[in-house]
């Protein structure tokens, strides 16, 4: 498929983008507040596409000094009815992502052809097609917005800071039982002396059974203060007892108290986290679909 190719001297046309984008999601940045979505934001991503630098409002800048996902600008397709933006992750063996913005489901066959070509050209070992809609049928991920209220519920007696927890010594076991990513990664950083921000925990049976953090605030591309996503988990043996809701509300109270007005996050469809967020009246911004292509 041919189309207008992006170069550093060309800017995205918002009249084209706005007609193709149904969900506020930006390659390499992820979901953003609808008010932050603009052609200028896409252009800003392009300006650092090959540098490995983070934009000031990139939530991932908390974890590394170098951005590991970069836009392949020379392969971008930008047309009135669709925009296709491929990215390449340098982490691991290399993952090619094809972000498709257009009305309706993309042609999987065409996407597989793009993926095979770009994987070969840029040395990726896996390819993934990503597209968006506001319906959600068959989607894997729901994108959601939390707007902080004037009076967020405070920290309950069941939730406390990890630093103040009398059972803090059980946190390593909790991180191992939850899984290798998320809190296990965060605990490794703690052991290395890195302070990413407060972690809230909840306790039962003399052990930590749930956690959320690290808590932080940052500004988005419009200058508004937001709360970036945190790791959030409750031990499987202790779910359904209110621990998750207590942790969530305590973290929202922290965000409000520290000046945040909004939070944008992703939840896997059909999970306890999604059900919690829906019951807490978060607004659905849309859905993200993924399928492996060209692998």
C-alpha cells in the first residue's frame, strides 16, 4: 500500500489524524488524556524518534535513561483516511509494533506483509498489529480515565506505607508470588537504593497481601498534573476481600493530595482490575486490539 511518507520536514495533518483516531493513544507514549491529543504531540514523538531520548511527559522515563521503543519514521503511512506508524523496541530480541489508525478493523493480510518486510529490514523477531475502537468486541485492553474528585477517600486503617509496615520483611515473598514483572522489578530497584516513590500495602495474616505503587505525579504535554500508572496487585489467595479497593482509593487520595487532576490507565479486559475500575466509575476512553503478525 502506498501513501504519503513522513519525513522530518513534514508535520502530521490534524484534519487527517483526527478523522482516523478514535482512541487517544500515541505510539511510544501509550494512552493520554483526550485533551492532550494533538498533531503537535505526534510530531514531538517524531522529533525524538531516533535519539533514544525521553519526552518530558513520557511516563517510562521513570525507569531508564534511554527510550527503548523508537518510531520507524521512514515507513510511516499518512493518508486522509488512515495513518500507520511502526515502532521498534530494542529491548530483548526486538519487537515491531504496527499502530493502525483508521475506521474499522485493519486488513490483517496487509499488516502481515508490512510486518514481514519491516521485521526483515530492521532486525525484529516478532511483529504485532495494534488498532483501536470504541466498541471493544474481541479487545484485549480497555483504556480508562480517572478524574480526581475534590474529596477523595483517605487512607483506611487497612492500608499503610511500606516504609511504615511492621510486616515489611514479607514484601520480597509477596513480589515473588505475584510474578517476575511489576513489583519484583520494583523491589530490585529498591535493593539497588533507588527510590521511585511511596508504595502502599495492605496486610492480612501477618503478611503483605496487596500493594500499589510507586506513587508519583508528573505533567502531561499540556502542562496538567497527572498521576502516572502504578503497579497494582493483590495476592490471589486474598482477592475478593476488599484489599484492592482499599489500595486503589488510598492511591487516588494520595494523587489528589499531591495535585494530580487526572490519571489514564490500561486494564486487561475481563480481569479483576477492570471490574474494580468500572465499579469506581472510571470513564472508558476506548479499546486496544492486538494480534501477532508476521511471526
